């Protein structure tokens, strides 16, 4: 029986297949770690957006609740210590002006340390 008549794979073909499979699995593991980090950042960004939007809505309601506008006692700077996940919030409201640039700062922990996200919006006081 000649070597050409035998069926199967040679050792070189098997080793090349194993190397290619290993490279593919390593690329998959690397990209899944990156996707996990991106999901975590997206979750934090969504929370920041929701909380800042909620705070701006509350401040706008307070600003519009009095006549003249923006004279309500609660329409002032403040802070909220902790939400779940170690998120803290503070906001600054300028003392005067027809339109006030309100700033909401949300700080949260990440693997690299604490990150502060700042969102700004104008509230009209006319």
C-alpha cells in the first residue's frame, strides 16, 4: 500500500489547524473582555443621563412654581450623597440671572478610580 492511498490528515495539517484555532479563540476572548468594559461604561453613562435629566426636571419645576420665577427656596445648589453603586450627585445653581447655567455633577467609581461626569443645561427665569 502506497503513502498516497492512505486517508487522514498529516501531522503538519493538524498542528496548523490547532494554531489557527488557538489564534481565533484568543481573539474572541480579547474582544469579549472589551465588550464587557463597554457594557459597564454604557450602564454608567445611562445612569448619569437619567439622574441628571431627573435633577434638571425637578429644578425646572421649582423654578416655574413661583412668581417671579426662580425664587423658590429649593431652587438652589445642593448634593445627594449616595445612590446605589457608590454614585454621588451635586448640582450648582447660579444665584441670579434671566437664564441660569445649571451644572449637575455625578461621580461614580470605576476600575481605574472615581470618574465625575458633568452635565450642564440652561434654566430660563423670565
